[in-house]
C-alpha cells in the first residue's frame, strides 16, 4: 500500500500538462522563456523554450550553446501555456486508477 501511495504522489508531482495555441503574431513578439512547439518544413516537430529572437531565427539553449531555428524553416508555431485543468484532470484520473487497482488487490488478497 505504501508503494501505491508513493506512486500516486509522484504521479501528481510530475504531471504537468501544457496546452499549445497557434502563434500567428510577428516573430519579434514571442514571449522569451516560454515553450513553443515548432512544426518544421522538413516534417520534424520539436518543443523548445525560446531564449532570444534574431533578425532571421529563433534561438534556444542546447547545453551551453545556442541553437537556431530559421524563420524560413518554421511551418507552424504554437505557444505553450500551463493548463491547470488538464493537470488536475490527469491527476484525478491517476488517483482513481490507483484506487481501483488498490481495491482489486485488497479484495483478491482478502479472498485468499
């Protein structure tokens, strides 16, 4: 039972759901330090925290160096925001799941 409680607490602590909304404004108007989801022209996707914006690219930190994503490579850009509702919903779903599993284990152990 103690392991189940630890699992439940860790699930709630480490669950954070982000919602991404399309960003259609000028590149210079991005909010620095915010997560953005990039859909690139070559079919790749990535989520990065933008540190700065240059004349022709977004810049993000990768280790101790800055990496660039040129504006011309970005097909779609979405701004991330923390979703309290999704986080609470996911945490509640995990809690219900753990309670159901714990109940089943308790009943099965009681029948033996």
